[in-house]
């Protein structure tokens, strides 16, 4: 089981998250499709799910799937700071923690470390 599951398809940002996670000792699994996310969270729950709201493969559906069975998995989503409507849609889908990509990037180590501290 991974500490963190990240839903995104941006390869450069994936590398950035994986490098940060490696430095702080957090296990991160990447997925880029809602079905792959389902498989990642089917058994043992991750401590955190991170969603790139600009992913090409239905990030709002991914959030809805995480919330569908009622299990409380912490979710953090990020997007461009000008995408106000998308942020509201993510909140409506069940993600309370939505932030600009710049804030996520700045606080990435702290956000990922929360998953480690909950182990």
C-alpha cells in the first residue's frame, strides 16, 4: 500500500512529486485514469490522495470515485489559480482542500509528510 496516491498525467510534475517524496521517505504511487485510481484504493487505503485538476482523464470523476463508497480518505487537489469554477466543481465533488498549483508546489513536502505522520 502506498502512503500517497497521486492522480495526474503531467510527467514533469510526477517526477517532482516522486523526488520530493523520496527525500522525505513517503511512498507515492502515480495513476492517470479513474480505473487505475480505483485499483490503488480498493484494498488498503492510502493516507492521502493528490489530484491534479488539470489532468486530461476526468479528475472530477476521480474525486467522486474516492468519495463514492463513503470512506474518508484525505484529498488534496491543485489547479491554476484562475480556474475558480473548476475549484468549486472539485469542492462539490467532495474535495475540501483545493489550492493553486503554486501553493501546492511550495508546500509539497509538508503536504506529503502528513501522510507519513499518519502511518
